[in-house]
């Protein structure tokens, strides 16, 4: 499913990743942990094709993403990878349904199909009465569930999450943990989660620790 080989990444004179290699199988939930500044988010962004490594290769479902041209890469990302961030990154001028629809519209899917899929996901996530609410009108837990729905709307095989419970209270963290298990068990998604949350890390099938730029 995901294979990274000898990934290096530097920012100026600071080498953050020092030859990281890893493999993640389809349907696996993996937590990436490590001290602050260890390079967890940098690695996640490289796996998600949001950032480019200095050296090494990334293969997702048999596709060498580092060999794709910019437009090919954007299309691949949109169709194959869903993202959930700590700061949900919802657009404030759009309501919940519209925010979830955006990746589907970018993929040029039929409007009705995208809206029906978005509404189905929001209903499944317990947000049937929040479709018309804008981000400012939603709680922290609701915002994160909208972000999860957005990540799922194109039915990607891989979900990458960067500190997804970082801004949630205890109750909403627990709900998010259960949701990630559901994504694996019901939707058969592969999840890679960067987290400082020990409970969230502990629910993964496997924990990968980054220390001194290596795993």
C-alpha cells in the first residue's frame, strides 16, 4: 500500500529526516510518534505528496508518487488520499455540506453525486442537523467530524491525519478514536496518524517512533 525508501529531508542546514524507510499495508492503522520537532509532520506531508523529499522514493498502490508531474500529482492526491488536520482547515464562508463537497468538485464529479455522498457521510457522522451550519457555528468535535467527512468524500484508500485530536476535549477525543476504528473496520481505510495522544497512538495496529530523524 505505502512504501517509503531512504527518505531524507533538510531545511537549510538542519536535516530533519535521515534515511527513513517504512512499509504500511492496506487496511492498517499506524501511529507515528516522537518528540516535538522529530520530523513526524514532515514525514506525513511527504507520504501525502504535500511536500517533496530531498532523496528517496514513495510508492502508494504501486505508483511512484515522486515521479509524477505536478498536475498528475494533484490528481493522484485528490483521488487517493484524504487529509485530516489538527486545525480542520474548513473554509469559513461555506457550510458543512459545501466544505465536504469541495474535493469531489475538484475531481469534476457530477454535482448531484458529490452532494449525495457528502450528505450520506455527514449523516453517518451524526451531523444530519448541521449540514447548513458554517464552521463558526460548529463545536470543535463537529468541526473535526466535518473534516473527516471531507477526507472521505472521494473514497480514498488512504487517510492521513496530523494531530487530529490536538484541539479536542476528552469526550470528543474519545469519539474521534472510535471513529478512526470505524474507518478501518467499516470503510477498510488505511490510516496513518501523527499524534502526541497516547490513547490515540495506542489504538493503532502499529506504532512507528521517529527519533533523531530515523525510525
